[in-house]
C-alpha cells in the first residue's frame, strides 16, 4: 500500500480518535498506526513531511488520556501518546524548531513515565541528547545519554543500551575536544599546570575555541 503523502493545502485530520467515553485497545492501535505512518515518512523524506500532521493530532491524542481508560489500556495508551510527542519533537528538531522540539520531548517523558515504558524513556532521552549534542552542549547531552542508559537497563533493551553507550562516547569526545581548545586559548598558556609535555598542537595556540554545528 502506498504511503500517505501530505499535499500543499491539504490539512491533516483533526477530529478525535474516540467518539465514545471509554477508551479501548482499538483506540490505542489507531494512534500507534498513525504514528507509524508518519515515522515512515520521516525516515524516507525527513521531518518536514510529517511535522505538521503530527503536531496537529497531538491535542486529540492527549484528549484520550482524559477519558475513561481501563487499567490494562492505560499503559499502552500513555506509550502511544508519548511516542507521538516523541516523533513530533524529532520532526521539529529536523526542521530547526529546537525550542518546540524540547517542549515535545519534555511532554513525551512525562507521559511515557506514567505508562512505565522504560525503553521509550530511553529513546526520548537519547533524542534530547542528540539535540543538545548538535547544538554544542556535550555536558547536557551526556546527562541525557546517561539517563537513557539507565532507562534502557531497567527496560532490558540491549539495543538501547548500545545506542546510549555509543552516544556517551561521542559526547565525551566532543567534551574533551572543547577542553583541549580551552587550554589552547590565548592566556591559558601552552602547557597545562604541572603536566609538562601536554602541549597544544602547533597552529592552535592563538586560535579561540570554535563550536561545531554537526
């Protein structure tokens, strides 16, 4: 079946998923399927192809949490709603709306915690860390990756543990580069105190630290 494609001037659906007062597994499946379709668009074409549709459906998704929900449905529903926020956050980040992305990730964390989905929590922390890393905040990124690693361990996900572990190494590498550049900044000297031989590379001693946008 071909993937749905948003066309210029075409507005995404905004009607509620559930028109009755009681939420069941069918409603959860509807949210999960909707998020899955948008995520496939994101994978293939980038966040710009799914951002508006995801954001437009969030009020209807959150409204489900205010209806009567059976105990065995609450956890999966929280996971579904949180993951839609997670996708919206990633799509916002991909399109340059960083502040909006962080808001969506924050809501996603709160809702995912209500549902007890540790693996999803790990994924959200990972994505928040990637935002921080991209905007040259390796310290904050490292905090997020460590939280993600802890959640991955609690959820028993080997893949999530590998992802958060690898990104911690990336954050530490960027943090180490920043510190080396700081030591090479004019006025800091060419050798760290008490550590003879730890000299700045030639040609770097008079250059101020630069930040990377990658």
